[in-house]
């Protein structure tokens, strides 16, 4: 092979390797889309979001929350965190804002409906924030990022619709990392028998005739690379659980 052909060959090979290298780091890439904000006077999120978080959904992450359209994924996307930044360099900062998905919705081909607080925090300053709010819908770019809740464990909130021992519903709070909770089991701690629960809506998991006695809630975490693992809390749910009770799982995840 001539020196020129050798040079062309290795140049092409370098481009192929570089392309695959870029593909491997595409989790760092941003996706272009549009965003708007909730059309109400509340600076934070909503207490009636479809993820089922209730009042918690309005205050988590300091109120930097959002509804999502396709990213809602039938409720699997509830609790996921995204870095969102607007692309108008005149008004917007490079930092953007990190939001938690707490609701489902879309408006004029948007991927995100942010709280007013989160929408404003994409701006460079207060005046720029007022200009963004006046625009209403803006071009953005986003990527998924790990959620972080320092000094917090995964937490279970027993839904007010629950009725011990006939019906149990609960929602999961403070999930760190980038993985999705794709399945949940409710296990008896005496017999170690487990039953797979139903995702009622959003982040709410339910079962009829829950087992009696102390219970263990086990969660299946699924990552984008198809890696899956069951997480078993170190703390159990007592047999005398009541609607509205909140329980610390005693564990946290980072993946």
C-alpha cells in the first residue's frame, strides 16, 4: 500500500473510532426542544400532578419541577431529573436549571411545562426572567442528569386512599441517580413471600389485600444500559401502617 493510501486509510479509521467514541458519550448530549410554564401565579409546582406526589410534588427540589410529555413515559419518568437550559443567549444563562418530573402534560409541542420558578431560573438575571415569562414558550435543550437528595433516603408515603388491611397504595420519594423504578414487590418479612404490585398511575403503586404483619417494599431499578438490580430496603413497613404515614426505607441509590 502506498504512503498516500496508508494515510487515507488511517485517517478514515480515526474518524470511525472518533464517531463511536462520541456515540458512547451521547448521554452527555443535549436534545433540542421547547418549554413553557404553568399558567398560574404559584411560583413552585402543582399539588395535583399526575405522578401522584401531592403537596410533595410542589416543593421537591425547591420547587424546580416540571410536567413532561413523552418523557413522562406512562409514569416511569416520574421523579427523573433533567438539566434544562434555554438557547436564547440574550436572555439565558449557560447553567440552566435542574428539574424533577412531577406531572404529565404538553403545550404547543413542548417537552416540558416548568414551574414559574424553574422557568425563571434559566435566565441570566431578574429582568431577563421577566422577558422569558413574557415570551411564554421558548426553545430549550435538555439532558437527563442524576437526581441528588443529600442526607435523604428513599421514602415511602402511604396514600390517603389506602385502607388497612384491604387496600394499600403508596408513592416513592427521594430516588437518587438516573435509573428508573420499573417494578415493585411487596414482601412478607416472616415467610419471604412477595407479590408484584401494579403501577396505578404515575409513581403510585397499589395492591388489594396486602399481607399482614411487617412488610418489605422492594424496587427494581433499570438503567439506560439495560442493567437491572433489585434494591431491598433495610427498614420495613410496620403491620399497623395507616394512610398518610411516611416511612424511611433506610437505603439510597446513586446509579
